[in-house]
C-alpha cells in the first residue's frame, strides 16, 4: 500500500516539475526555484524514505529527510507574493539546520558519532528549529492572508512533526504511531501536489507570481513621464499629506494624478520598488515621529497621534512601527525623552 502511495507521489511530482519547468520563464526566479526545490525534495523523500525505501530494501538514505521539505516550504512561503525578484544569498543560511541534522544522522549511521547527551541535546535543538520554521510558515500565511489553501498542507505537516518528536521523546524511537512519519507525509504531499497542479492550471499567478516588469509589459506608460509622476506622488504625500486619510486607496491617488490606476501601480511596484500600503506606512510613521516633537500633540496618547497620521488600528500601527524602526512606539518615545 505504501509503495503505491510513494509511486503516486513520485509520478505527481514529475508531472508538476514538467508543468512548472515548461513555463519557468514567466515567473519570478526565487518562487520558481523554491517551488521546484520543494517538489524535488518531496520526490527524493518518496524514493529514499528511511523506513520504506522505494528501490533498496532497508536502505538508509539519510539525506532525504522531511526536514528538507520543511526548509524549502518555509522559504517558498517566505518569498510567496513578495516583491523580491532575486534570491537573497543570506537566506541560504536557513539550510544550516538541515545540513547539521544530516551530518548528525550520518554520524550515527556510520558509527562515527555516539548518542551522547550533548549530541542528543543538539539534535533536539535542531529539530526545534524545524518546528519554528513550520510555525513561522503558518504565521506568514495567516498574517498576509495570501495562499490560505497552503494551510491544508502546512498544518498537517506540523501536526505530524509534533507527534513524531513527542514519540521520540517518550519512547526513544522514531516509530511514529500509525506510521505517520511515512504515510502521513506522503499523503499530505500528494494533496500538496494536487493543489499546486490545480492552482497552476486555474490561477497560475496565485502559485508563482509573474515579475512586475512582465506584468506591465503591454503598458503604454512613457519613460520620460515616470520621474515626473514619482515627484508628484512624493509631493502629494509630503505636502498634502494624503496618507492621513485612513481610507486612501490606489484609485484615489491615481485620480489626484489624473493617470490610470495601472500606471500608478507600475510606477510604485517597478520603479519605486514599493507596495502602495508600504508607501503609506513609511510616510505615516515618519509623520508620527514628527508629531512627537510638536507641542500641539503633547497631550495626545501614542495611538491618538497614530490615528491622526492615518493609522486606523492600534495593532497595525504597533506592528508597522516596530517593523520599520526596530522598536515599539513607546520604546521610541522613551528614547527621545
């Protein structure tokens, strides 16, 4: 039964690789490469599962662990719908836990390392890292409200991982109940492949977003006008303080500039390299800091000032401020004092 599931996962993986490879030139490289890496890591796991190797009985191919799937999935979600069109070299560091886990596993298999208390503690810390990856992946999906269909795969993987770890801590073995570490992972990834293939066929941009430059390829926006519009956008924000309007949207600004909305989106995303909401947040935070120095806002609460500059939610304000300034608004005010 398990071999049938493994073969299905392998065949689906091959089919998915063919589909995404066929259209690779249309998508952002990081998203494409990470989805490809995630797919191939699942296929390798299907082939070389330690307990049920597809081709070699009782073989222990320790490099094909589910931890590689988790790492690729974490990075895929990290880049999902982001404006990054290049993979940041520093993100390679996220593979260190996988490499460390592989080295430890190899050491046990070949008898080079003995299961001392310290090594077991290191191994558990590494395993906790993968648990953190899964939790952060769920958090990113929920927070960004994009790709919620991916929760159908990430949540079961997280549950399987937790059960697997608890089993090891309680029994000292890697034999998960109901063979969840094998059956569970394979069935979950088969569902993943089905969903990804379905999404690639019905709404491909929701899986692998196209680069902004390709998205606006047919635009008639003239190169000579771009710098003029950028200057006008900054003028509307700095001088007229449009960002203070909590309900401000892209259409409103486009009307002020007397240009089509697509022009404005193209200018922001391609030429200014910033999303509309991020632009507003940058101006709002700077204006908030400016207000802290003004006597007229002396008796205002922090959120009272935030509300004046355009923030409608206290939690959104605190999250945005900390993201941009590296500290909370109250910490920033104390620092000023």
